[in-house]
C-alpha cells in the first residue's frame, strides 16, 4: 500500500511541474465562466482552447488537444465582435450620426468602451469588460522617467503617441459633452483623460483587422477595427504562422494555424514580423529572442566616425540622404545590415574612388581597402553601442532601486535593452570573425 501512495505522490508532483511549464488552467475562474457563457449565448462553441496563466507570457490560451498545421484554432461568430456597427446600434448611434464634423471610427469605439464600462452591471458587454486589462504598458501610459530610458527612436515615437492621445482628448470634449442626456453624472467625469487613454490602448493593443464599408456618419479614417472577446487572449510569437480573416460564408472571424502545438501548451498567433521597439510601442510587450529585432544606428552616430576634414564628406552625406541611406541602418542577429555596410562604404570612399559611388550603392566592391574600412568602422560603432546599452542598463537598475512604483515598467524597458545588447554582442562576434577571415 505504502509503495503505491508514494508513486501517486510522485505522479502528482510530476503533473504539478508539467502544469507549471505548460500553463495553469484558469477556466474555473468566475470571470472566464461568465465570459464563456456570454459567448455561448452569441453562438460561440469552443473545444480547442482554455484560458490559462503561463510563466513567460502571463495570461493566454492553452490547447486542449494537439494542433496540426492547417487546423482551425478559433472561429468567433460576428455576434461576438465589437465593431462600429455595434456602436451605431447602441444608444450612442443617434448622437454619432448627428455630430458634425463626423467622429472617427476609433473615437466611436473609444466612446462605446468608456460608456459601457461606466454602466457597470447594466452593460451587456460586462463579461468581456471584466477580462480586459485594467492598465496597459504602451509607451503612452509610461511615466516620464521610463520614457527617458527608451532607445532614442522609440522615445520619439512614445512622445508622439502620448501627444496623439492628448490631442484626441482635447478635440473630442465637445462631442463627449453632447452625450450628457444619456448620463446622470457629468460627462466630464465619465469621459476623462485616463478613461480615454485606457479605451485607446484597449483598441490599439487588442483589435483585429477587419475592413468595414465607409459610413457617412464617420470621418474618412479607415474603419478597420474589431474587438474580438476571448480570441484577444491569444498571445504573440514571432515564430508561428497563422492565417486570420473574416469568413463571409460562416460569418465568423477565423484563425487557422500553419504551425504545430502540443496538448496543454500555449497557442500563439503572430501579430506580424515586428521588431521589439514596434511591439512595445503598439502592444506594450517585448518578445525574447525576436528574430525580427534589430538595433538602429542614427545618422549622428554613423557620421561621428568620419573626418570632417574629408573634402567629399558633404557630397557623400548628400548622396546617402538623396538615396535614403541615412535611415533604417541596423545591426541584427546576422550582423550589420546590407544598408548599414553600404552607407559605411560610401563614406569610406577615397578621393580617387569617389566617382564610383553609384556602383558602391548597388553593392559592387570598389577596393579591398574600402571594404576593410567599412568593416572596421562597423565594429567600432557596434562596440560604442554596446557600451551605451550597458550604461543605460546600469541607469535602469539604479532607477529600479529608487522608484518602486515604476519598477515593472522599468523591467520591461530593461528587457528591451537586454535584447538589444544580445544582438549587438552577436554582431560584434560576426564582425570579429569577418575581420579574421579577411
């Protein structure tokens, strides 16, 4: 008897460890039970997926059976989708139709989300609203100290994102006021800045692409959004391939996988071939070992390595500018990009080689000296960026000690820089090997 008890204990322990590496099933939680019931009433039947908590990605969906390439992952009926059509058929519809100048499809959806959230228990969308994140980690929501330690190109985009939401809020206040007859409280307190920021982030991070015909009551911005309850629990992986579209025959939004997934493992979809800066900007997360990630080299950094005494320097910079070779210069997992090396080759042309700049731009070898100088400069830039990244990582760990309240946001930016550091170290190794070979 004793023996068999020991074995089941071991078995249970193994099962517990297995669930930790695969994911912890959360379908028994009340919020998910209510969501499933709500979806079922709208015609959704699901046998493939279960909500679960995963160690690396947090909340996601787990496969209840092994999925093969070509399998249907999820099919969500049109009735479950939240679109501008949903908004127009609500009590907001009449106000939107009357309002001039017309509101954008994005603002219509934001307004609907804020209004439904305010309705609380009375909202027919409550089961969905209850599983939406309460806060987001898009750069627009980040503290000034966190934005300051972002990589330069992302910092600029983060500030633009913040300003865009502020402008949307400023330009929408009159429209929000027009909705006063629908509410007992003052619309100013319901449709405040943080409510709009939350709604904007919900749409920006979670909508699926679904083209709708243009309606006169909306501005000319494309109406391509749909919120997809339950389906939006699927997390992103750069290593999977899926086919996703609205099926006109079944009137459902469908996702088909081109990858395999084992039973009890997390089911991933791919949001697109985005690098980590784009993922953080648009979705508020960073993907580890992201094959699409790269580190950008600014024009200022590039030009620091070339003498201002070079008589043709001005002309070389003008050539690179005219042919769009001062942007999107990167280091990736496979070393310096072709664009970066080409820009370096043009800047390294000797006085006697300058006439060959057109051939250099096309990828021809001008001279062994030119090739070598471009590689040497690439290595110097790479080492400079490694030191700069290490310095920022030190800054972040100091901030994490001093500012407890923004620790989780800082950890996210720390992850972004750590991934950049890995890419730069890999590039430095590749350049070192290339130099040894030549």
